[in-house]
């Protein structure tokens, strides 16, 4: 739910809420042949749930396979089962060896879960890096079910997770692509793959350096062309050279989408393939159509699509609210509302977040009691080199501090006393001369 507020991240929710009982919906989609899928995350554990498919009567899904052509009834059916899962939050089994569950409808129209274990990531090469347990990584942000961010051994990392069949193929190809780049000696053009992530004995993802960099722009043409030429000389054909697959860092050019990398022993064949895959695509990337910088596919450049499924109130659970919980319930209500808001994208929430941030900023700016911070020059004052080292440049202390220490009496008082005044002495016992 982080797109509701960019500072409302998992790291902050750990400190401000009962985080162990929060269930995130990190992904979901519909396949008309296989069913409806819901990917949930709770305190570091993932559970994927598959439900029966929904087919609209009289509609030919073969002619319109795209999910963008879904009607309102398809979306209502998808969110209906998501609300069914909301009623089952207290009974969902996270953290076991079973990472998959089937949502089965009973004869009395109630639902139950049948748990099983599925392994999706099948690597195309042996594991060539160290292995890291998912439990040893502190997850700080989840963009969707495939792109995560976290901290491992005090260092920020990006995770590519394969929690379902589609993205598991990407994880396997990403591992092989980084291996080919390492063997060719051009891994410095990528964000280094640090480890393979496993859970319950299964490889479920890869861990890389954080994808941080400047978006590519037309002035980067020369350095990008030089980097691609160097990579091609080492027998590597890059998978994609679109604007969002290229970043500029302090160390140089970095390429994303390593999952499409191929190695060629025959350089003549490589040159023929590179005419279209490298140089024609680069010419289009840096052509006249490239007016503004493009948004890269790195997780830190994207709004998160995950949000919290709020728990239903019950007699044995105290009802309380905080600003974070109120925002969670608002996001849930928007994403599950019928009509124009019953949609899979997050455009309404992004508009709400941007308008709220703009409103708060304008409210502070136009506040008459708000004082703008004065611009202070950052120029460093250096002592002159011809400064005399004579003893006369040090003044005696009793020459600048008066000997009589009198109370400070300002002309205008904002209060009855000042910090410099001494209270009058009060005698509690009579003196001897009285």
C-alpha cells in the first residue's frame, strides 16, 4: 500500500503498527483457463492462492485474451474472492513448507483452503553464487510479487522473486545472464548479482545490488555506444537496449534486463545479429523520438502495487485506529470498490497521494506563521596568511569581562523573569541582630 504515501513503507510500519499481524496483497491476476491468483505476504512469508476461474457467460475469451478487456463482472468476481480471503486472514498458514493453496468452494457456498508445495524456479545453470535464506533478509518495500527491496548484512539489496510460474522463468534467465556476463569479463556493466535466495530448501529468487542510477538521456549517446561496443567485443549480445533498460551511475553505464543476454563464439554471426539487436535499437533509442528521460524498470523508480488487507473487527479484538491503519482501510476500500474504481491499476490512488502531498506543501507555504528558512552562505572564512603571531593578539580576560556581575535587565520583557536574574533571597529564620 506504499503508493498511498511514499513514506508509509514496510520499514515504518514495523515501528508504528502491529506488523506481525499485517497481511499484504503483493500481486494478483486472472487467467481464464487456470483461475484467479492471489499472492499474499505476511512478516516475511509468502503464500500464493489459486481459485477457480471465472468465465463471463456468452463472452469468447479466446478472441480477447488480454486482461485489459475484462468487464466489470470479471473484476467484481476477482475482488469478491479477495474479500473472501479477508474473512480467512486469521486462519491462513504462513511460514510452513507449503507455499501454495487452492481455494475450494464447498456445497454450502463456503470456502476452504487445501495447501500444497510448488517449486517454480528451475535454474538453467548450477548455482554459481552463495545462497541466502529469505529469513535473513529484512524486507523494506515490495513493489509487486516479483520486485522486492530489502537489507542484508547492513547493505541495501534488490530482490527478483519467482513466486509463480511466469516470473520464475525470468529469475532463471536472470541468473544465467549474469553468469555469462561474469564469464565474459563485462559484469561491471551490470548491477552485480550477489546471491541466490532460497526458502524451505528451494531457490525462489536472486539478490542484486540496488538498482540506483540516473535515467538515460540524449547526451549519454557516446558513452552508451562505447559500452555496447565493448560488450559485443567480448561475444555478448544484450537482450534489450530500450531507454528504461539503461542507467547512468557514478561508475558508468549499467544495463538492466540481463535475462535476455546471449553468448556467441562466432563473432561474425554475433555481428549480424547485433546490426538489429544492438545498433538499430540504439539508433531508435537515441533518435528524434527521445525527448525526455524515460522511467527505468528498477524497483526504486516505480510505485508499489502492494497494499494491506485489513482484518475484520471481532468481539475479542480491540478496535483502535491510527493514521497508518486509517490509510490502510482507505486504500482497501478504493481498490475493492465497484464501478469506476474496480480496476487493477492504481491511478486513483496515485492521484490522491499526489494531491495530498501538494495540499500539505501549499498549506505550509501559505501559513502566515511559517517562516522560510534564511539562506545562509556556505562560504568558508579562512584566516589571512599574514596573521601576526605576536602575544598582543591575545587579550586578557579581565579586560573584556566586567568585574561586577550585575543581573541582566532588558528594556522589553516577554516574561516576568529572565534566565540571567537571581531571585531575591528569602530569610526563613530571624537574624541575630533582630
